[in-house]
C-alpha cells in the first residue's frame, strides 16, 4: 500500500513538473528543460522582408545536465510571428491574435545555423489553424548537446525569412509605438538516456512602423477653365500619426506626375483624420490635372502617398456667351448693314469672331452667306464688323456671329433668326374710292408708295378695267397718270363715271426711276362692285341653294312646299357663274369654270337608284326621274364635291342636307330599281357574307363600322359681292350636343368640343347616311372676326358667296354610295338678321 501511494505521488510530481516546464520557459524541473528564444530585427513596416530566427537551448539541470536532449520532429516546434499580449505558455490568446497572414513566413522553409546542433538541417514550415502560427518540421532529428558544459553544441538556431503584409492592431507593450510579440515553443524535449521529457518556450517584441491608409478626394473632380482646385486626404490606420501631408498638383501636360508640380500645399497632421488644402489652385488651361497627397511619416508611422492616377480632375474649355445686336435692324433698300457681338464669361478668350450675313432668299441660313467679316478677339468684350454690307433687295436678312474658340474656350455661335434685319423695298398699296356703289358712281383710285432708294421720281398710272374684263387682260376703259415726288400717297386727279353694273378693277403702276424698279398692284387687289346688289334679307329669309340655278331644281328632289324657298339667282343678280373660281378639273361632272359645280373622281354613268319607279329598258339603258349618279363602291375610296352659291345673305344657321343612294354591295346589278326597296343600307353598315344581307352582331355591339363613315369638309369662299376674305372652314353643331357656343367673344378661338366641331374632313367630322333620306348637318353662322378651331378668321357671308362641300368615302367603305349634283341642298334656317 505504501509503495502504491509512493508511486502515485511520484506520478503526481512528474505531471506537476511537466506543467511547470510548459508554463515557465528556461526553467528546468525534474532535470530536463530548455529555452526557445526568438531573435527578430526591428523596427519593421508593412511591405518589408526580414531575417528572423529562434534558438532552442538545452538548459537541463543535474542529473540530466550531462545528457543529450532530442527535440521531437513532428508537430513539436512552433513559432508565432505576431501576437498582442502573449501567454507564458507560448500560445497567443484568441483575443490577442492578429488577422491571418499579417506576418508570414516567406518562403515556407528554415535552415539550421552553422556551428549549432542543427547546422545544415532544413526545416519545412507550414501554417497551423491558428492565425500567424507556423510549425517547423526538421528533415532529420535535432540532438542538443549537454547543457554542461553547454555552448553552441547545446543550441539549435533556426533561420527563416518573414514578410510584414499588414499593420498589426494589438499593442503588446506600453512603450511608444506599436509593439507586436513573437512566440516560440517546443512541446517535447526528451533526455536520450532517461527518456524524461521537458519543454521550452520564449517570446520577443518588435516595434512596427505602421503604414497608414491615405484616401484622397479632389474637390471638384471636373469643371471649366478658371475652376479653383482643392484636395482632401483621409489618413487612417496610423499610430497617433504626426508630421505633415503635402498636396501636389500636376498640370495637364504631366499625366504621370513625373515633372515638378504646378502647385503644392503642406498641412500639419495630428492624428488620424481628414485633411484638406486651405488654399486652392485656379486653373488656367483645359486638360486633365492630377493630385498626389503624401503623408510624411513619423517615428511610429511610415510615409505613404496616393497614386497619380487616383485623383484625375478634368478641366474643360470655358463656354463663353455671345450676344449679338444688328445695326440697324430695319431700313430701306440701300441700307448698309453691320453687326456687333458681345463675348462674355470666356477665360481670356482669343481667336476670332466671324460675322456671316444671309440673304433674303435664305431665311434658314442654310446657303452660303452673302457677306462675311472676321475680326480678332482679345478678351471678353464687344466686337463689331469692320466693314458693312450694302443691301440691294428688300426682305429679311439674318446675321450669325460665331466665336472661333481657342485652347481654353469653346466655340460658340448665335442662332439664325436672332438677328433679323428687315429691309423695306419699294412697295405700292392701293385703295379704290369707293369700293362699291350704284350705277353713275364716279370711281377714283389711290396708291401709296413706300420704301425705295433715294427720293422717288417718275409717275403712277391708274388703269380701270371694265366689268367684262375680270382679269384686266384687255385695254383699260380709263387711264389717269400722276407725277411722283418721293414716297407717299397719290390719287387720280379725275375719275370715271360708271354706266354699267358689274365688277370693275383698278391697277396702279409706278413707272420706276434711275434707282427703283417699276411696281404694280394686282388686278384682284381692287375690285369695285357697281350695280344692283342682291336684295337684303329682312326678317326671316329661308332659302334653298343647289348646284345650278335654284329655280332649276329637279322636282324629283323636292316637294311643292319647297317652291316658296327657291330663288331665280339671275333675277336677283346672284350669278350662277362669276369669275374663274372654281376652275374646271378632270373631275368636274356638272358646271364650268367660275360656275357652281359638282365633281367626283367617279364618272356620272349610273341611274338614280332612289327612283323606285325607274325602269330598265335593256342592259345599260334606264328610264328614271332623277339625275345621273356617280358611285363609289364597296372597299373603294372616292369623293364627291359640290360648289354652291348662296342665293341670299344668310340670316341664321346654314343647313347642309345630303341625300344619296346607299345600297348593299352590287344590289342594283341584280335588283335594278327594286334594290332601294330590298337592299337599302346605311354607310358603315356591317354587311353579311350573303347577297343583300346585314351581318348579325351581338347585343350591345355597334352595327356600324365608324371608320367606314364618310368624312365631311365644308368651306366658305368669297363671291362677287363680298368685301373679300380668306376662305375658312365652317363649324358644325354636334349631334347629340348642346347648341351653346364655346366662346362668346369674337376675338377668341372656338374649340372642338361636345357641342362644336370644325368641318375639316377629320374623323370627328363623319356622317352616317341612310339610303335616299335627308341627312342634315347644321353649321354655325359665321361671324366676322371669330376664330374657328383651326385658327381661321370667319367672315359674315353675303349672297353670291360659295359654299364648298366635300364628302370623302374611306377605303374600308362597306356599301355602294350613289350621289349626284343635287344630292346636296344648302338651306337657310331663318333666325332674324345679324
């Protein structure tokens, strides 16, 4: 029992001794022991490579001091390159460990120092799972000589190389600067005689010169010439850094920052943080500038710099402004034109300004200029043409001034149209006195001359043309010549007494002189209406107008009750034909030049399908009561046009009444005059696939193809008794809709609305026709000065004015549409005088 206890105590003592050996390097217990001391070279810094070593020494005591000690080969020799505060055991605590690969053994080899116990022995080095810890494995056993007498035979020095890749973050010493520790340990050392084991461990500390991070940001990164450049640098990761940061700026010609800087500024450093230049550099040239910020370093931190390519600043050319003023902006022919341009916001601009003048035939400035003048530029300021251009033609000229630009300033031009110059030529304006009257009225004329070069001389010849010469192509019936001295108004000195009613025309001709050409008014400029005008409309004046004399209505198209509304136009001095409008075209089917007309792009070769009593004598030979028709068939585009004169002055709204034959496709070819009874249709109707059938549609579906409906255009043209106006479109009331005008003031524009729509042939001006039934469109009575939705100016209408109506049949038409010259009636709705 005592022997067992004794053996147990012996075992306990041995374990305690082993533990103490691990905890206390170079202390020997139970005789076997050693030390493992790192030897490092410092200070060190990031990026540096250093030769380090550790030395394992046999420090065994009596009785083991005379024995050799073997260092175990596998997983036995360890070295930690960097650690914060070390553990005495030679292991780096978890909280003090640095990031992996902070200091690496490079390459992964070691070698024994000559003269020591491991001389020439190669060691293979491998990282362990603990960051920055390496295991050294010798190629052959390492035997340390006895500690007595000791010396090099009792030592093994292992040499290797390390590289500092990153700054450590744990400080292992209270000394100034950042200190990092190295740990060396041997797990098992064995007495080759007694087989007793021991261990060894040791530490060292080296000062790390930290490599701070420097991150820079130029302010600004871009701008025009003249921009002030500054730079900022953020210093981080240093150990209480002091010193300075020097900011250097390199010019556009030094993209590699290899030449002397064009600007530098040094700022003091006190700790990690953000530092900026306190004074900037004003750029003088365009191009790419580069900043470099360099931290000086101090006793604890190494110097660092940003890279040339990290801080590029692009400075572009300055964009000047150019403002131009023509001199003069208006004048007569012969005026000398000059131009001036004020250049501003340039950066000491040089170069030239070119003044280009474009002629009256080039309003868009697209052709070659008719005059060019170039002047030099020296700084911002106002520059003027050094020579001008003498105008020879009337009209509008345009200047464009262009600055050429230079190394630091962009080119810039004024725009065409900003500098218009109006040159007034010789013009003649005429006014007949009077413009109308009864037979016996004395006619005179006046002409006003404006513009021209110099003091006008010569004569004005006033020629009057009679009622039988509406184009002024024959000899005048009266001539009066007056002398001219300068610009102004000149009138006939004797007049002409009218003896015949009708329309007379004046033409005034200036003879010209040495400096000015001859000019004349136009025949159509001065119409004078003499004779009995149409009777005025007193109270309600309903009427019906149709192509041809109204009294010549075909009775088939109206009942006896309409007779009271028919006018013999000629009896009331309202001509069926007057002048040259409308002209005859290949599509004219009824009427002639200047006469009421019916036109179509289809021939009139079809019978009146609405006459159910008509008969077919033989193929192509029919008897019927109506007028010959033109037809636009299914899936064909076509049109019908009517020109109708108003038989009286309208006193109310204008009613456009259409009555055309509408049949299902090819119905008349099979059913003759019975087709109106069995195959009548309406425009846009969905036609079935069988003969004379309608396509069935689902409930609540539209049985009409809206896009197949005809479109209506209606316009008013001046007649022989009108004061003359520009033709305009009529505006119709919508159905359904209210009859309230959208605008009450004549000067305001009407708008297409739920109540009104201009009859302009658009999709909103469509009409649905039912076969052989009247379909009216009620047009608002025009009012002088009112603007329609197209911006056209309306005018009061007079007897003899022409109403033009066009019906366009679209290409997706679903039926056959028959119309003739009397398919349109224009009827008045009497609502009192206006």
